C-alpha cells in the first residue's frame, strides 16, 4: 500500500485486507513502515485490547529490508509504506507481488495517484502489478463516474468496489476494527467487495509469476 499523500487511505486498505485474509484462516502480518504515524501498529494494539477476533499481527519497521526478511513466515505480508517517501515507495513496489495506490475521486487526489503509478512504471514496475483503489468517495455520482473514467484510461488496474466517506468507518478504526466490521451491513458489503477485488487481483498476479518461474 503506497501513496505520496498522507491520509490517502493506505492504512485503511492494509487493515481491510489483513482482516479479511486472517478471517479466512491465513497467517497475515502488516509491516508498518510509517514510523512517524504507526497507524496500523496503534490500531492492532486497540484490537488486541478489545479482544477482537481474528487477531492481526502488526509490527513497525524502520527498514524495509528488515521487514521483508520475515515475509516467508506468512501467507500474506502487507507493507504499509510512508507517504512522501519516493525511494521507499519504489523499494516496496519492487519487493511486492501487488502494488495498491489509494485515491479519492477529486483531481487533487487522482492526479498525484496516477503520477505515482507513472513514476513506478518508469522505474521498471510492470503496470499490470499496479492497481488503484477508490476511497473516501462522496455521494456525487457524476464525480465518482468521472473518477472511474479517468482511472480506467490509464495502463493500470482499477479495483472493483469503493469506500465511501463514512463516520462509521472511522468509529470502527477507533476501536481496532476494520472497515468490514462496522455496525452497518451495507458499509461492510462495500468494503468486502473492495477487499475481494484486491484478493482476486493478487491471485491472478501470483499465478502469472508462478507460471513464469516454471
């Protein structure tokens, strides 16, 4: 999960994917590389204190090399990168099986997200491994459709689903829950759809890598 903007939704997506994979019985860990904010780390502590199941392993790391050294121990290893960190962002992209860039639906969000994708592609990351996730969308249908249109014209994937702006998502995070664990079924369904899209893309990409290796 990478972004050049703070508060773009990286940690939201990391927690969402981790929870869904852990709920499915996978061994999952989030490497929290944003050592200034440690959003995922604090969230995991709140989750453990509340006794919420499944428990999610999260650890802060100052070094990507140290973080990825233990990735082999897990079925899924999620890297939550620092914002405004071009070199770390590129290093994460090179180490990952899938790169997810969260973005809102305004041009102020879309343009830097697409520019980041271009930067990664120019550095050698295959466009097929880069995907956008729409988060914090508003009720403006026209703006939402315009954002999707803008993104589908790029060389990168646009994940199915979206996360709307909702206080319920924030409340869930405050008590150590993911955005599929709110008190509202409709919001959980939206989050589950986006999580499934990430899983589906990851399965396709890893299958491609395995075929190449064979």
